[in-house]
C-alpha cells in the first residue's frame, strides 16, 4: 500500500506539463499575475530593456561598450578591445563565467531564468503583455480559441502577429548591432540591399527565429531547449534557495477556504499557482526542472491567502531543508570549494587584465640574415616586428633603442600609428659601431612607445661577429 502511495505521489515526475496524455502539445494560457514581486520584475525589466536597446548607441573612446564581432575576431567588453592574441584571457574569462553560474545556481537556484534571462523578459514582460492587450485575458483567449473564429478574432490575431514580427525585427537589428556594431549596421541600411545580401539574409533569419520563439515555441525554450535547465538539475541541493511550497503548513489541502479546522492545511487548492505559471507546473509537487523561479506563484498565492484571511508566504523563496527542518540555508562545503576556485581564477583574470599591454608585438631576426658589415665601420642585423594595437582607437607608435650607440634604420615605410585590431609590420636594421661590440652576442632592448609612454620593452639578441 505504501509503495502504491509513493508511486502515486511521484506520478507528476513522469510527464511534462505542456504535453497532454496523447503526446500533443498543450497551448499555455497563462493568467497575468499581480503582486509586489511581479511589479518589481516589471520595473527591473524596464531598466533591463532600456540598457539592452540603448547600449549599442553608447560609445567609450570612440568604440561601442560591447561588441562581439566574430567575423573579425574582435570583442569589446566595457570599452576594452580583445583580439585573438588575448586567447588566454578569453579562456580564463569563460572559466570564471562558468564557475560563477555554478556557484550562483548552487546558492540561488534558477532565479536568473525568471528575472534576467532575455527569453523570459521578452516573453513575459513584452510579448505576453501585448497579447493580453490585443486578445484579452487568458480565460478570454482560451474561450475564443475553442469556438469558431469570428472576423474580430481573425483581425486580432493578424494584428498581434504583425506586432510580434515587427518587434522581432527590432530585436534582430539590436542583436546584429552587438555583432557588427551600430555604425556598420546603419551603413548597411543606407546602401542598396544588393550590396549586403548576406547581412540582410542573416537579419531576416534572426527575425524569423525570434518571431518563432516568442510567438509559437515560447516555454518550450525553457523546458526542452535551454541547457541551463538541465544544468540546474545537477547543481541544486537541499540548501539551494528556490521557489518552494511549504507543504508542512499547506497539507492536507482544504477546498472550503475559510474553514479553520485543525486537520486541514492552509492550501485552499484553488489552482491559481498553476494558472499563472509560465511553464504550467504545479509548484506544490516540489522543486521541478521546469520551474524558472519567476515568483508569479508567490504573488498569486499571497493574494489568495489574504482573501481568505490566512498568513502569506505559503509559497516562498526558501530551501528544502528550510521547509523540512526549519534550518536556514547555509554554505555547504561544495559551495565553499567552488567559491575558492572562483576567487582564485577571478584574481588571476584581474591580474592579467591589469598588466595587459596596449600593444601585442613580436620581434624576430629576418630569416637567412645574420649580420652585415657596413662601410661606415658598423655592424647591422635585420629585424622584423609584427604588432597589433588592442586600443579602442588609432594610437601613435614608434620604436626607440635603449642604447646610446645603436641606431635604427628602417627598410621601406616607417609606421607612425597603429589602428585598432589591425596587425601591422615593419622591417628595420639595427646598426652598432664595431668599437662598441664587446662579444659575439649582445643583448639590446627595444622600447615600443606610444607618444612619450613606453608600452613594452623587448629584449633582442644582436650578432656582432661570425
């Protein structure tokens, strides 16, 4: 009998909330939540969206604040330019990011998904609200979709999808501006479309992708497609802070609402927590992979508790141990271990960024050339420098020798400036009078300067005699 009950209690784990018994998708008619947390999410989303759409217009030292130009292998974070030469920094940065995700999830669960993920913010705070505005509440939408469609409903559907597609086009342009830069995007717009067939094709592909996700795929992105949900299932433990139902207080459920008999819990089994859930789960079944911690169920449950005169926070932010034993969440050894590694890697990354040179250069002796004896009683060696600027704008540049006797003689054109992200090179002789050569191999120092500032000091070997 006990095994049967246990099996029955766990049946919810054998199904997906968005799929019916025949395996077909159930369309989610999500009730619009109301409450303090929903209002807070709305304010946060407004700031989030203003930053997302506004940052491409913001420049620092003539460059965008963020740029992810994979076509040119040029990345800009907070105005700082990173090139393929910064591969080590990129690798450490990715490790820091992944460890941060691990530690954050261990402590706070999937709260990022509900509060800061672009998918959730666009769907719940933009597209879903537009849908409420055009088609009405969730009940009205469901009722209309089960009846024969009228001319008015067709018109509302058409208007909604036109608005959805237009918004998707704006989002795609914003997304593209983070990849190629706003200036380049505006340049594309001013020129004939025939000159930028590939760019326009990619723009339309992104537009259709965003439109499909927000108009049709919706919560499936969070439940099936997003890998972070799978990662959450591995990382969460009983001390992780998640949206949780206090079953000790709520069970057994009492449908008579205001009845206060001692053998009943506070849950009135109204089902509103399910109705407002964007992924369609019942939070009373426990922590589930599909829960994005959006807190809509907290708001609606608190509203219902207030209506029936009961205490709020039957559904709340908490941990499994918090509900089961009353023990407040604590830092486990696993969290501490990950945190230590994260701090070490973050310190290493900060140190590398602080000591990062503006120029990345390589100086080598030209192959096949050892030394030349000149008529003016000097010995010369031929060198080549390859250099790239990581600055956000064009920088002045020149070479100097840290020696009173040696001098530089350029072959071909001499560089006087370096453009951002473009590798340049120049060839030059270093000439030293014979009387100042004391040994076969001399160590010289070349100063790579920008204006009066020494950016790098490179040691080279000078061959003085055969």
